[in-house]
């Protein structure tokens, strides 16, 4: 699903339960990472759940390729949203994305708060740091 | 019993909605809600009486000092001990650290510190660090698969290890188990061990008489027992307490100071340097008054009946697994649902206004022993009611549908 499709879906929900249902569905649709890719290095710290993230650069296309996984349904769904924001963007485009703003417009800003321990902020920070190295 | 149910009205925080649903507060193990009298007392102090204690001849200081010391007296009565045996600290954590630091010189290489697998990190890490400082050994009494420690096993382990220090929780913050600490203490005393009991969870629900328990030290946190945050208590039998070296130094805890040396006051003053948390002490005084006016056996009965109701409904949900000692319990239960992550359940429950704790509850070694990465914890207090539990169970069923649907 593209970020735009996700955006349309989430902004048309009318209750938290409905949003969570959609978020968890997004998580279900995100392919599981094979165990070999769930490395210590790929792990994003600062999450109550386990989150793994790989960010690569397609040298020929200059596009970013991201894959990730989490052992919780909700964080995995939120991760799917983040990945849809950044996948196949150039590092320059990626560096300009304001994920905070996007989560705000999706009505999910509370998921970025540090006390939720879901690490979405840590995930976004890691992607941004990597993108900036490639700019 | 209905009298107890009425008390809920004194807790205004409970009267609000979260995400459009009535708040169902089931996280009293993390911190209790505060009755209005406590909030009023703090308000009154800052708006009418604000002054420092033990420092002035003026009327306000005089008034506040006598109130402040009055709370120590009141709490001493409540606990069945002398006021001189109570030290104000910043919390149970601070209290344990004070004792663990103070016992450093009493330990030799290869001495044993014995704790249980149920302990909160606050009652593990200070002992572990003490062991590392001194070359002593930290030994742990294990739990069974259900998270239970049987009394006979504790007695046997005390006999086996002959510990110099025995530190044990009165009730588990994660599982709610009540431990038979009075029996443990008697056994530990026979072999000359120093006993420290962590009463952070037990105090509100069990109202122990510390003289009867006969432990050397007992610690608690005011905020888990209707009082404000940032205040803890260390009880120590006077001789043992006074024998501990000073922990932090500064003003108020001294007799005389020159640039070359200082003489310290006697306990409890020598452990209370600097300006104390006056408003919290006064607020906690109001909490003790409030608790004193509640008939303990009625409260206990009410809490236990709520807990039974909770267990009945929770265990009826297919896929729910309960942990801990369900019979001797302060009203706290940890559970898992199938292999679902506690994070998902807690977040979904919150969308129904239900506040629970999720995760390892500052007991990572216990989680490892139970082979879990975390649980959902429901912890009750007397201001909860049957409607809270009905709402929780209904929300949990809805969450399960959301996850599985
Ligand atoms: C059993 C137990 N011991 C110690 C503590 C530490 O209390 P505090 O954080 O108030 O110092 C807690 C708090 O959760 C607890 O439950």
C-alpha cells in the first residue's frame, strides 16, 4: 500500500479501535523478516518491543530500500507506515520528510511520545541519520 | 462493605474519561490515587503555612515543624514502632540504597546476601552492587513455574546459605504474592542475619505491625499508599539504624562542623540532610489519618472480594494464563493472552480507558524465571469497584476480537 492509500484509510476511521484495526492490518501485510536478518545490529533500541530495521541504498537508482519487523502487532503496523513514507525515496527526498508532521496528520502523534516506548521516534531518527549520510 | 465502596468518591482523579470512556484505573501497583484530603493538605501547606522545618523561631516555621514531626509520630503509631526509628527518604528505592550502603563494612568476602526471585529491581541491584563491592555472594531463592515461593523452601535456603543479610519483599509487585515474612524473619534471626523487608506493595493492603514482624529494616514509598510522590520511609530498629554510617551529608544532620571535622546527630536526623520533602510528609500525614479512619478488616475483605471477582472473570477467558499465588495475594494479577505481546494488549486496553501496566514491571529476573518477555498486570485498590472489573473484562474481550478478528 502506498503512503497515500494508508493516509486515506487512517484519516477516515472514526474511533481508536478502528485505527488500531487498520494499523494492525498494515502490520500483518508487512512481510516477516527472516530470522537471519533479525540481527543485533538491525535492532532499534529504545523500544519496549523488538524492532529490526535495515536501510540500504540502491546504488544504480539512488533509492532507499527499507525493510523491518517487530514482534508486536501495533508497532509493526506503525513501522509499515514509516517504511511506506521512506521506501524508494532518494536520500535527499527522505531527509526532507517530516515524519512527525505526517503522524500528526494521521492522528497518530501520541505514538511518537517517548513514554509509549514503541520506539517510532527512534526508528525515524535512525532512518534520517542514514539518509543524511547519503545526501 | 458498602462503606468501603463509598470511599471511591474521595478520589477525584478516578472521575474522568479517557478516549471517550470512563477511566478504569487498574495500576495502583505503580502508584495509588490520592484522596482529596491529601491534595487539600498539600494545598493548605503551600497556601497558608509554607516555611522550612527545624530552622526558624518564627510562627510559620514553628507550626510546620510541629506538624511535620507530628506525622512521624502518627506513622510510628500506625506501624507500631518509635518515631525515632523512622527516616524520611525520597522513596523505597532510596531507603534500600541507604541500608545497602550502610552495611558495606559489616560484610566480608564470601558472606552471603540472600534475596528471592520475586524482588523488584530496587531490591536486587543495591544488593548486587554491595556484593560486588565487598566480595560477598548474592544468592537467590527461586520461584516455581507459577511464580510461587513456598515457605519451607525459604526456610531451607536460609538454613543452607546462612546469609549475613536477608532481603525479601513482603508482596510481589508483579504477581501480588504475599510472602510469609514473619516466619522468614524469625528463621533469619536465629542465624544472626540482618533482615530487610520491602513493603512498597504490601503496606497499603496489609498494614503490617513492624514490631510484630520483628524485621531489622522495613521500607516503603508514600506514593503507593495514598501519599505524594518523592517520599519514602525507612524503618530501622533503633540500634541497628543508628549503627549505620551516614549516607549523605550536609545541613541539619550535623551537631558541630569545623573545617577539619564534623560530628553527626543521632538517627533519624543523621540520615536526613538538607531540606526535606515537607509538603509530601504533610500530605502523607493526611493519608495516614485517612487510612486510620478506614476499618482495616472491612477494607481487606472488600479488596479480596474484588480480587476474587477479577480472577473468576479473567480465568474464564480462553487463552488467558494467570501467574502468581492466587490465594495469598494483595490484589495484583499478572497474565498473558496466548502468545500476544503485552504491548498490543495494553495499548488497545487504553483505547477503552483501561489503565494497566505492561512489560517486565521492574522484575526482569522474575520474567526470565517464568520464561516470559512481559505480562499485563492488573493491580487493585479499595477504591476500585465491580464496575471497573466488568468494564475491564468487556474491554479485554473487545481487544481480543480486534486482534483476532
Ligand atoms: C516491591 C517494590 N519495591 C520497590 C519499589 C520502588 O519504589 P519507588 O520507585 O517508589 O522507590 C517498588 C515500586 O514499584 C515496588 O513495587
